[in-house]
C-alpha cells in the first residue's frame, strides 16, 4: 500500500472531549483549526460551512453536542433535547445531520441516567457515529475500487473527499483506494460555483495527497467529456431518496445529463446514513436556499449588480434514471433503485 497524506475534517480527543475542526472557509490559503465548545459555535460552524459535507456535519454535530454537555454540567435533559433539535435544523438538505441528531436524542430518551453517566452515554454514541463514518468511507473505497481502472480520469463535483467526512471521503474514497493500491488515477475537479468547494477544497486535498488533479470551471465539464478526456464521473450525495433520486451540490445534475449524453458512467458514492428511505422521491427533498450575496460577491469583489435577483439553491436533484450505480458501504447498488429500511 502506498501511504497518502489525506487531511482530516475534524479531530476528536476523547480524554478531554475536545472537538477540533479544520475551518474550511480559509482553504486553500490558510490551514486554520478551531475548537468548538458550545451549541452556538457548532451551529454557526455548520451554517457558515466552516465544517461541511453531509457526513462531516452529522459527525461534527454529534461530537459538538458532547463537547458542550461536558462543559455545561448543569445542562438538563430538556436542554440537551432542545440542542439536538436546533443542530438537526442547521442545514436542511443533508439527511446525515438529522440522522445523527436522532441517534443522540434516542440516547437521552432511552436513558434514565443524569449527569456524568448520561454524558458518558452520549459520548459513546457520538464516538460510535465517528467510527462508523470512518469505516463506511473505507468500505466505499473498497467497493468502488473495481470501477477505477489503471489510468482512470475521474470527474467530480464539489468536495466529497476526506474534508466532507470523518474518513477518506465518499466520491474520493475509490480514488484514494486505487492510488494507495498503486493504480494511476487522476481527477478533474469542477470548481463548483458559487462557494468553490471544488477549487478551494478538492484541489487542495488531492494535491496534498499527491493525486494528480486538474481544475475546470463547471461549464467546461461537458466539453471535456465530449473530447474524450473523462472516463467516469463520481459525486457524493446529501440525501438519496428511496427511489434513488440524488440531492447533491448544485451543478451535479448538469454533469449527470452530460455524462448520459456521452455514454459515460455516472456514479454516486454515499454511506447508508445518506439514504433516506422516508423520502420517496427527489421532489420531497428540501433544498437549502442560500444568501444571494454568495453569487453577487466573491469575498470583497463585487461580481454582479448589487440588487440583481439571484437564484442560489445549494443543491439540485439528479433523477435516479441518470445514475449508473450508487457506491455504498454495503456494496454497489445498481439501477433501478428501491431502498428500504
Ligand atoms: O454545501 P456543502 O459543501 O456542504 O455541499 C457538500 C456536497 O454537496 C457534497 O457533495 C455532499 O455533501 C457529499 S459529501 C461526502
């Protein structure tokens, strides 16, 4: 196995119940780590995308809840339950967040303990969520490995790498696993307007891991496919409906349409915690709408007339019919999809 230097989105210190995140708002220019202690801090970190990516926000919310409870010995059962409800709503689209908060809530509801005993039970559950995410990423890597032949050119969108999870990522897990096994693999990273997770985060993460990466703007992807410079597409997911419709970063749908036109496989990689069997189809998925200024401005730089109307959904829904297969921690799920509990 070839060792790769894969960065981590978050670190947990069980001895002092300390949650440290890599604040992704500063990438790629600066590597800034921050410790989160309160529910307010965790909620703000999730809302502002300091920590981001469906699995990572679920894990961060669970560990952040514990970090707060430990530092707030007077926290009542009611206030802990209230905190899980608040954190579950910090962002609406990724199902991993309410999924992780439901697990933490159940610990409180199923326990008669108070004080340090309840805190220990919550810590054990949050640490289990962390460990499970790490191993689900590794399993996605193993199941996705056969899809990455030597010399593969993989197009991806947004960041569904290590920095979106507690492990080696989802969409990038098969890439890392192939590279570690000695296969030559390169990635075409779409920059991902408007918040540029592809250029700021994926390109940084892959460079650091030593994987060849070429950046393109979102609008260039179809022509690269047409020119025969892409072998397959792998993206992550924020929520997968029971029928296989996939909510993921805005722009994903366009890549799926282009991939189908060029007869290229379009894979979605996601842990089972991202599959929402309670949502029958994509039309029922709530899509986060974000601040119009994310499109009008790039930092201090004005990109559009101040008051121009802006459409800024954070995600889109790719119909299941355009998805070749879903790479999960339990194996490859082929179309047609029908997920059940
Ligand atoms: O708004 P973000 O950066 O949290 O969006 C992230 C994505 O869309 C990812 O592709 C998705 O969460 C999967 S991460 C493994």
